[in-house]
């Protein structure tokens, strides 16, 4: 798979690029996912050629400073510009390259007045320029003498007749009500670009046009080959589970029992939904869009949004017994059954039954951040999950039901009867944590997972830790030869979002804190078992 680094500090633009590359064998990394350094310096110039050149040179400088500049690796940067015909001249585009700064002060009434005063021409063109760095190893091979190439996409249209009121698409946030997209109607479109459904918006996507040219270039050069044929394995005796249910039904309890007692790899769907949210909107802070509202719209617009990430995650460890918890939509289940079936894995779909009254009492008792404490709001949450499709899973002919109406031991007994032929885990987590100190050369991510595992509790109010605190925990838990510096731990968390961790964050400059998510717990337990399972102790 081809890997490209995208120099941008704009999370929405990075999410857009990844969306455009979804069906291709190409991985687009944000610059900060490869290095702790800042992004490139983007000058404010009238000359497009000069701006692209200086931006490119800044990106080269930053990549060298970060020690990721090589003769083999490609990187890109992108610039968007706008020409409003009535306000522009033969030699000057307005607002041109300065569009993102121009939009900060622009108002629609003022724009209307300016266009009217200039003769009323409402035509506009939006342009995307992608700069591709050509590594030294490819310049001679391809006969390219320049250090970079530029790929351009343009879309013509008009300034809308009246300002439309709409919300930014939370699943596809580049379709927004903040940028020039809210005032630009492409020729042939039914509405402003930001207000179009994503399928229609793709037809008029100026950035898609430049990325399509970029991808076509790589295909022509033989670097963007068709995806390899999906490997198919066979696990005829393996029983995997998809466990669903309303909030506080016992999904996590059941999944952790399978993980701890029978070596199942636990995957929590909501962690992947949260990850999709962060890739589009960053870390949630107080007053931001609720994750439940994002999930509801995501499941309407792109039902497989979490399932795709889960399938990719499981593909890297295809032989593990798996329990997936937390799907809300039958479309998610169907997509997973089909996709994982191609890989030879079969799943049993389970719905855990528990009354609303019982579940509400459990929620009040657990007091997780974000939980509700009054019945009416709890009922509203149930209704939202029904709208997502949870009742469809419950009533599907393939679904079996486990009862969790009373004591948890009865639910665990049902599970034990289900997997009675499987051997129990050979070592407890506590025992493995005691032994891990005898092993050296533990990788950074593994050390972080093991350290946070040592602080795990089933109490939803369990503690979050800063990166400095995590480094201290690592150095208490692992062998002295595997100790990690706090700067390396900070760099790890700053460079990416991971499904393994829940993040506690607030407005202002308060440091982020982290703890294991349910998926992270499953990965940490498996990581610990892999370390302990080495054939020769070091």
C-alpha cells in the first residue's frame, strides 16, 4: 500500500483526503501523525506559483527537522483558492488564495452589495492545487527534473441568490456552513455545495478533482496498484460473537468475561465510532456535538462507518477469537458478517435482554461521565438507539437472546455454557502483570497498554492519567531496560488518535488525560499474553 504524508493542520481537510482515498490502496497520514513538529508555514501571497513554492520549501524544511525526509517517501500539501468573477480582474482573483482569511470578515449582505455594485456577475470558480513532493529515488526513474508536481482541480458555479441556513454535515464535515462552500452553488447543483448530500457533492467536489489527478498519476507510474485479493482463511470450529443490547444491558460485562476467561479479543464498536468522530472533529469538549447525535447521523449516512474500522483492525489479527460489542444498527451487523465472512470468520449475533428499569438502576450505580440520572433522559437515549436500529437487531431471525434481568452470575453462567468446550485462560491478568517485569525490550505502545492495564478497574469512574503520569507508571511496571521517557509518551499521544484510549479533556489549556477504552483493555490483555507467551524469557 502506498503511504503519503499530508502536510496540513486542518483536521477537516485531512478527513476529506482520507475519504477520497477510501477505496484505493493508499494510506494518507497527517504530518503530525509522523512527527511532533508543527506543520509547514503557509505564506500569504498573491502569486499562486510563489505561494506553492514557498509552502513546499517550508514543508521540506519541517520534514528534515523531523527526520522523516527521505529519498523514497512522498508528501503532499493542498491550497484552495476562489475567484468571484464580479470582483476579480484579468490579473487578480478575489478573494483568491486569501479565501480562508477573507471568510473570517465576509458577510453575505456585504458580498451581495459588492457584486451588485460591480455589475451583478455571480459566477465563481473554486480551485484546489495539490503539491506532490517527488522523492529523489523516483526523479531519475521517471525523468522528472523538478522537485514537485502540481495537480489542479476546478469547479465553476455561482454565488447563491440568497443565504441558506443549514448545519455542517457531522459525518462529512467538509460539507459545512463556515467556508465558501455555504455560498457557492456549482453549475448543475441543486443547492450550495456545503448543503448537498455527499453523493451529489462528489460530482462537484473541486478537491476530489485534484486528488483524482494525483491518484491517476500514481496509477500511471505503477505505484497505486489494484487492491490485493482478499485473503481467505478457515476457522470452522471458531465461535465469534457480536453482542448487542440497550445501554447497561450487560454487553461489556459479557464481553470482558469472554476476554478474561476464554482469551477472546474484545472490540467495542463505540470506540471506533468515537475514533471516527475524532478524526473529523477532534477531541470533544464541553458543549460540543454529543457523540450519540453523531452516531445517529453516521449510521444513516454511512452505516458501516465503525464496522469498516473494526474489520481493518481484526484483519491484522485474523486468527483471534473475537467478541464485538455495541452495534446499534442491523446494517452494521450485516456488513460485518459479510466482510468478516470473506475472511473465513463466522459470528453468532446475541442480544442481551434487560428491562429499562433494571438498566436505569445500573446506570445510576455506575455513574460514568456522560451518563444521565433521570429516567426521562434515559428513555430518550433508548429511543435514539431504537432509531438507530437496535430493535431490528433484536428481532432479526439470526439473533439469539441472553437474559440479564437479575444477577450477573446468571448471565455469566449462560456464557460459560455457550463456550463450554473452550479451555480457560491459563493466567490471570494480575499474574501476568507480575511476570511482565522479567521481560525486556517492550515497545512503546505495548508498554503504554500494559501500564494502563495495571490501573484498570471495572468501575466506570476509574482514573485518567496525563502522559507524564503514564510514563511513571510504565517505569514502575516494566523491566528497567524497557523504561520510557515522558517525551516519547507525549509524542505518541500527540501524533494520533487511537481506539485504545478514552480521553478526558476540557476547555482551555488543561492537559489531556487518558485511560484504556474497552477495546484498549482487550488489546492490552492480548498484548500482555503475547509478551508472556514468548518462547524464551529474556
